[in-house]
C-alpha cells in the first residue's frame, strides 16, 4: 500500500491524523525552522516527544519538517532542531537547505533524511546528487511535474518519491518564491511563513471583503463568493485592462483520482498539505485518502470524495499532474 | 450577512429576538467561570496564544443579539457580554453553530473562511492564534457545563445530547475517531 503522509499543526491534529489512518504524520517546531510558522501552531519539544510516542504506539511514523533555510549566523537554531527531533524519536527529518542536509548527514548519520518540497529538486541529476552525497532516502517532488515526468524520474533515481495529492498549492518554484517577502519583508523560506497573518488585514467594504497583505490590496471577494487565502500568487489583479488571477486561480489540489497512476509511476508516498488546518480537516481528509489508498491497493476504484468544500476557493484542480499550461 | 453553508444551522430568529428582552450583561459571570475552568484544565490555551495572550477578542455570534468580549489570562480570564460589538483587538464573527462547531472540532476554520461563514477582522495573527489554541485544546463545552451541574449531571447529559440531535448544533466534542482496523472482527 502507498504510504499516506499527513499534516499535523498541533498535537491534537497529530492524534486525529493517526486515529484517522495516517501511516506517517509530519509536523514542526514552533519557530522559524519550519515552513508553517503560524501563530498558535506547532510543537514544543515535550509535545513532539509525546506525539512521537503516541504515533509509534499506533504504528505510525513521525517526520519532522525542518524545511526553511538557515539564516547566516543563526544556524544553531536549525542544528538544534535536527538534534531535538532525533532525541524525540522522530522517524525522519524533512530538510530543504543543502548545508543543513550536509550537517545532518555528518552529525546525525542514523537519522533518516527526506528532502523537502522546498528544495525544489525536480530532475534525476539533483535527486541522485542528494541521495549519493548525503544519503537522502526520500524526495518530496515539487508540484510542477506531470505524472509522465514523475514516472521518468523514478526510473532514473535511487530514492523514494513522495508527492502531494491534496491541499493548498504553491504555484511558484518552491523554496524560491519571494512574492510574500516583497510585500511583507518576511520570507516564507527563511522565516517560515508565507503571507504572515501579522501583515494580513481583512476589511468588509460594502458588499466586498477586501484582503490586504503588507498594505497591498490583493483580493476583493464579492458578497457570497468564496474567499481564498491572502497570498499574492492567488491574488486578483488588473493587468492590461483585464481583472483576474494573474498567476493562478485559487483552487486546491485534489489528485485522488490520480492515485492509481501515481502508484504505477513508482511513487512511494502520498502527502496531504495542511499543517495550518484544524483537526476536523485532518480527520476528514485523512480518512478519505486512507480509504482511497486501501482501495487502490486492493485493485478497487478510488471512492468518490466529498472534500471540495474543504478546498481553497471551494474548487479543486489536479494541478500540474495533468495540466495544460497557459 | 453572507449566505451560510447549508449544513450550518442558524439560531432561530424568534429565540434570538427573545434574547433581546432580558439584559445581556449577567451572562458574563457564568461564561467567565466556565472559561476560567477551561483554562485551568487546558493551560495550553494561554501558552499557544504566545505574544497575543493579552489581546482582547470579540466573539460575535452573528445570529444572536449579543457579542462576547474575551480577555484571556492564566487565572483571571474575563468574559463580558455586550449588545453591540465592543472595541477589541480582533473580531471573530459567524453563526453561533459555526463558532461552537469550531470549538468542538466539527468544522474547519479555513473552510468556514473560504465559504464566508467566518469573518475575521482586526489583528489577524491574534485571531489565528486563538483559533489554533482552541482547536488543539479539544474542548467539550457540553461536558464542562454538565460537570458544573454536580449531582444533576445525569439528568443534564441526555438533555444536551437531545438538544444537539434536534438542533444540529455541536454542543459537545466531535469524538468519533477510531484507529483503522480496531474494533473490526
């Protein structure tokens, strides 16, 4: 059966994921070392140790995302995170920064290393480099590849691949995007938070809901229309006289129907996005995808999902997996 | 007011109008006692607020003619009840059923935001911290209120369950998870 890797922003969400059937849960510390550094989220050291113990009692693994890029002169914060993840009993760490991958390979050789989507490793050469030089066992592929491209990559690499199947989409080269940094001065890749809520303001203006990021109005949602996340890449702008989503429509990934194709492509693990989401989301999405991977493993069709209302913009897309680019 | 997702019940209008008849302020005392009891049992409610622990939150059930103002504190949390939305650092507004469903793990906050059933104004970071802290605490308001009833609890539990079934409003924690494979023959 394909491994289901599920998000946990809090200990309660971790328990919900495990109880709903997650094979593995990924989470992070409450600081700048992980890419979901939002207020009220994430794990203290004791909470991580308790979460790992809970998951292991139920046969699930815990992967710790330390997937931001260390700031010059402050590497100790990231190094300590890796050491503390190992001490807590984590089954693997998910890393993005080349230097941190090297540090982990040298200082924590017994700790399994996964490469984060933030590393944007999208071709066999770079994946094989990480595997050969630093013993990286699994690569989370960026969300820009088609199923055919994933199949081709898997034929040429000596590492497991993990792909996103549900949740919010980054449309930029992951780990490289500076849109939010431009508007707020805070970097998703170094501070761990895209569109930091401290820089987001919502205002009801007559019949519309305006969302501002760092003082820039990036969306205006009409009465009754679905609202997206306040990210620049899903912003609605006027360009050359046309108003629209210049970069990407605000829709979430749902690749559940592609699970059989991803299995044939040689993918090891399926990842659900959403560490910023509630335990209600985690429970519902994990249950749905656990049923799907069980069905595929048994040779049955993927059950019809009911997850659209949980999606950004209340709309779903198969993303790049089966995309015709404009 | 925006259209609600079909599964979110709206507080019956005649009952909401009835709430206008009496004074709102006395409701603050029992709500304060319940909040203090919850925080004593779930100290992470405060610690997860981090730098927003001193923020004032307006909790605004949009289908009721009142609004709560929450001042969190490790031991002296206070809730006051107002007829109109008071000045606050952050305002979280939505139908009462949506707000209770968030507390009890029935609804996802982002999904309610996408559908416009939940409105956040003011300090977005503070509102997000509160939402995440509450979600992690796995609160059960029905159980807390029943526990306050002391010897009358056995009589109150079925009434809460009946109210939940008939109104569709989550008055207790959603707790129906199971480990796949467990309990199966």
